[in-house]
């Protein structure tokens, strides 16, 4: 089974990917990790990837798809996380998989309202000294503004501030709405409500792929 996991920043997609790996036994392929691993391994695709990264430009879709196909070798199924991001990428991936008589079997979209996403992401703070992460909603520091680990001052990164978060979410949704429609038309998309207890969301995610929680 090949799955695609979709969800905007702050939707809890990473947490649910971990649960799927544990329960379903699929390999978790995050596009960013694939790129870094290929560069570190020094493969032919890795060298191409590194050259684009050094130029500060986006790695072309065909290179990313090549890395995904390479990672699929010998695996009975994967969870794709972070790719595809656009309709064009989805169509190119489908074509490449089709040449191997494979396909994307199921797409899970973890849906969370924009206001909730902004609230979640803007609650993130980081220690200036040791970079320990905190979340004022779920995992606050024991003393306000101070790191539990080293006593350093906590600050909010620029990309965790509300106006930046709003822009990130808008960009994501603009890119992803056509992608969601594409998979919905082929009856492969299941939308899961990403608001509620983590265990409840996990049960819905597992049910969507035919696994009992």
C-alpha cells in the first residue's frame, strides 16, 4: 500500500505519520529527509540534488521523484510525506509509478481550520541557548519565558509569528486545494478531522486505511 499524507503546517501530520509507521509497518518517506540522505550517501541523484541545493534553487520534481522511486525499491509500501505538494507533482509521480505498475492507493488529508492552525503554531517558542522547543498550549515551560533545560531565554522565531504563519498556511492551501480535488475525483482521498485528542485522530487515520486502532 502506498499512501500520501497531506496536511497544513500545524495539523499534526508528523505525529500521525509516526503512528502509521508503527501500526501499518510502512516506510515513512519524508521528501526533505530523502534529499538530505541522498546527498550524504553521494549517489548519482544525491550529487544532482546537492548541486541544486548549493545554487539555492528548488530541486526539480523529476529528481525528487527519482529519489522516491529509488526509496521504493524492495519495500511493500510507503507513506509519502511532503511530496507531492502540487497537482503537477502528483500527475508526474502517478506517471512514474504507473511505469512500474504501481500507484498511490490512498491519500489522507488531515484537515484543521486556519484559525486553529494559527493558534497552534503561534504557541511555539524556542530557547535562545539550547534550541529546546516549547508549546504554550501543550508543553509550556515550568517558568514563563525560561527554558527548563538550561534556563535560557525563550523567543519566538520569525516563522512562528502569526502574520508569517498566516502567509505560510495560505500558500499551502493555494497549492494543495487542486491536489485534494485531484485525489478526491479518483475516490482515493479520505479527509480526517485534525482537531481533538491525538488518540481519537489516530483511530480515524487508521480506520481510513483499514486498520483497527
